[in-house]
């Protein structure tokens, strides 16, 4: 405003201001050429914030309404150069005296506090990424590859499974036997006698399997059941164990790693199966002379076993950790102290199998 008044005064004193300037106030537009761009950007910002601050609860709906008010606040014309922000007729007005001036700031601070104080459950997504027709000597079937994805996160190494229709059918049958009430509303694609290998049928079944797994995972009792969990990672554990027994450590390592990721996505990182997975990873890394990685998996297992006084894998993990810590130059005193406590408790450590022997002998059915 001050710049505009000064501009007009200069032309008035020159006596030719009105004739030199084109009609319509072109000089005013040149004083603030970025004003229209700034207004557009402000409007876009308010729109983005309104979209960001939309929630489903009743309290958050009130916050969203406040966000709309903040959008209107943001759409005020920008201050002209030379005018002090927060003034009225040359007098300073504090933020407390201007209602709504700090509305957006308070709103964002409140939402930040809420987000830090609450932990939202992660949603697990099931996505069929490919389907291939497999022909064997006496059978032909479709193999569906499924990714387990945590919503809102990027996984460099995804957790994957490959299953055929009969695997899904067996899972469906087992769950209906145990959870008949919960499974009453769960849909499952029916068998077809013909046209099982057409692109249309495969596409429809792919979507149906995604919805089937998502529905099962949304039911608490089913999501925690051994039938549901082992459908994902038990085949990988069995395959990794076979590969380890035959000395194919590099191939076994990839399978153990996928089983690790599957259990991590499913939230079962404290079970006996997960400890066996850590043992497989430690053994394979050690056999491949990747001692630092093997030491890390032993430490992770010992942290899980910290609260347990006795476990079949505790002694083997402690002995392996002491050996690996000596190899890589890490501190092993804590593991040695725990081994001494086990000896004093009467545990015959000399007769215990090694971690590799435990891994090979563990029945996986």
C-alpha cells in the first residue's frame, strides 16, 4: 500500500502521471507482480492441508472443520511491501488479539501430539503379483505369487509366497472346521471343471485370493491361529531345512531370509518358529564365512530368550554366540556369564547338540 501511494505521489508531482500511465492501473500491477501467483499457491496449500487433516473419528471431524476455517484465513490478500505484518492503521496487534491468526499452528501442533501419543496398527496388504501355469508329468496347475506388503512402507526385499488353488482350498477347509462362525461370512472362489487356465479365470481368482486373505487377516482369532500363520511360512521353513541338511547353504539362506520376512510381516517374531529361523540364518551365514551377520542373528535370538530361564535353543545359541564373538572381536562376557549360570544350575552343556544339529533335527510338520 505504501509503495502504491509513493508511486502515485511521484507522478502527481511530475504533473504527467495520469497521461503516462495506461488506464486500468498498470503501475499497480507491476508493484506486486507475484501477488496472483502467491494467492494461487496459498490456496493450493490450504487445500492440501484440508485433505491431510481428514480423519474418521468424531473429534477429528471437528479438527477438519477447523482446517477449513484455516483455509479461508490463508486466502487473505498478501501484505504489500512496506506494510508491517500484524498491524492495523499503523498500530501493532499481537497474535493473541487477532482471533484465529495462530489457528493452523495450534491445529498442527495438536495433531502432532496425537500422532506421537498413539500407535496405529499397521495394515497388511496381500497382492497377487503374478500367476503362471505349471505343467508337470501328471498335473497342470496355476501358481500364484503373492506379496505381503505393510501399508505405507516400502520394502526393498519383499516377503513372498507362491501357492496354488489346492493350497488355498486346504487352508479354507481347515479354518472352516475350527472357526465355523467366523468363517461364515468369508467368501472363497469355487472350483471349476473347465476353463481353469483362461486369463479371465486366473485374473478373477487372483482378486478373490487377495480378498480372501485380507478378510482372514482382519479377524483377530484367525489372524493368530497356527493354521493361518503356517500357511505362509511353514513351507519355506521346511524347504530351508532340507537345503541346509544337504549343504546348499546359499540357497537355504535365501529361503530362511524370506521366512524371516514373512514372520516379521505377520507379527510373530517371538515364537519358537522364529527362533528356529534365526538359528537357520546364523548357521548358513557361518557356513558361508559371513561371521558378522551370523553373530548379529545370534544376538537377536539371545535378546528374545532373555526373559526365558530355559529353552532348548538357549545353550546352543549361547555357545555359538561366544564362538562368533571371539571370531569377530566382539564382547562375549555376558554370554559366558549366562553359560556359567546354566552350568551351576546343573545343565549338561557338554552333551548338548550344536546349533546346526538342533536345526537339522527339529521336526517341522
